[in-house]
């Protein structure tokens, strides 16, 4: 619920509303705006009796947020959220931010070579998993802490920002020491203990849609992060499970304009996991940008045939450079531009 204060409401009147909300057993989130202050009421899972608040001095209007998610909704906040990264990079504004790199960090030479290649092609963020959530317990699980150290080295060498996945609450602080963006993967989209812990980390979060999650469920998972006080959240469409094994997943690009309507949070797209097929990644990256995605997550490997995970969907550095050329052209047509790496 939102309590809209009159233009010129005094600090004392706003404070009275905040205290009344707290006495009712909820939390109050005052949001000063250009025209007037709005006080958000959080902590309710249903309709709240607003009569006590409606009569308070300075209250202009009470708005009931109709969606089950509150703070992530456009009803709650009409302006788009801009996620701010070190070096001045932003996600959610005019720029399209491309994050690229291998599925997993495998060795120093692999990650440094990939980092240089994707940077030269114009990616702004290096991706790479140090901790990998794998379907099989016998599959490569990632280099762990060593992988994080290699990512740190790659950032020092190239200046690229780092996005890397965190798979358990206990590891959040360790991963956040290296990551500029904490990735919560599809398999963990509803790991609520992890979401709560990541929501308390003071780092931007990339939240990927679960393989069988509805848009409402994705937004409710994002709500966990905002409820813990972290609004620096980027959503990611990475395909959902379909009935046809012709592609790894079904790339639900409608999610992009849908999320832009329902939420103020930015959404990027991952055509690598969505298709699972190297030669389908570039056309679907073009489509994602055309659909309005605020960025792309692309798997790139210097020798995809030797990759320890997701080689079949990884682009070579040359293919990635061509993808960037094509995506820049599409961005221009829709009045956007691909963000340059920091320091360029
Ligand atoms: C990944 O980005 O490598 C990954 C594991 O993706 P997802 O969580 O979307 O499967
Ligand atoms: Mn992968």
C-alpha cells in the first residue's frame, strides 16, 4: 500500500504516518519525490485496513498495490530503476550492457584470454562461474575460491567489471569481495535463504528466471531482495523449459516488454542458455535487443570444443565480435547504444 502525502506535507505529518504504520505492525518506507512524499507500507500479504491512515493530517490518497509483489512493481515506483555499477556504468537507462565470458572459469590463461577478447569486442562486464550449480554431481563444479582469484586477476588486467554466481548463503561475503554483480542462477531463483542473504549484501544482483518460473514468481523473488533493502536488481530472461528438445529452452522474449510494464527493474537477456546452440545465439541476441532488453549475457570461450561446461552454446571470440557489431546496429535503430567498457 502507498500513502500519498499532500504537496507541502510537513516532516511531522510524515513522521506521524510512519509511526502509525509501525504501530499497525508493518514497516514504513518514506519515499520523497519531486512533487510530494509517498510512504510505502510493507510487510502485508493482503489488503490492509487503511482507515486509520486515511484520516491523518497531510494524507492525500491511499493506493492499494494490486500485484502480489509490491516494491518491484511500477505501481510502487513509476520511474525505471537505474542500477549503478563501478566506473559509471549503468543498467536500465539508455545503455545496453553486454556481459560476456565463459560459462565457467577454468584456468588463468582461459579467463584472461577470454577477458581480453570480449573487452576488445566491446563487452563491459566479464562473466564466468567460479561456483557452478550443475545438474549432475559428477559434472565440473567450478574452481571455487581459486576461480574467484582468477576473476580478480582478469579485472586487474582488463578493467572489466565482474559478474559471477553465488550458490549458497554462506558464500555471499566471499563472492561479493570479487564480484561487481552477484549472479543468482535459474536453479536458485527460489532459494529464499540465498535471496535474503544476497538482499543484505551491498552489491548489485543479477537474478535469473527459473527454468519453470512464471513472471510473477520471478518478480516475487526480486521482491525478496528489495524487502531486504537492496534495490540494485537486474532481472534476466534465460529461457524456460518447453516440450521441444530442438532447443535447450524456449526463449521467452515477451518477458522483456512484460517486465518493463510490470516492474521498474531492468531486464537483460541470455540467448546462450535460452537456445543452447551456438549458431542461434547471435540471431536471438539481435531479437532480444530489438525487444528492449537492457543488456545481454553471452557465453564466449576461446576453444568452445574444450569447454568444461556449456561449450555447445559458447561463441568463439570472432563470433562474439560479429555479434557485437550486429547488436550495435540494432541498438541504434531503437535509439539506444551499447555501453563501452569502463575507461574507454
Ligand atoms: C550460467 O549463467 O552459466 C548459468 C548456470 O545459468 P542459468 O542459471 O541460467 O542456468
Ligand atoms: Mn553456462
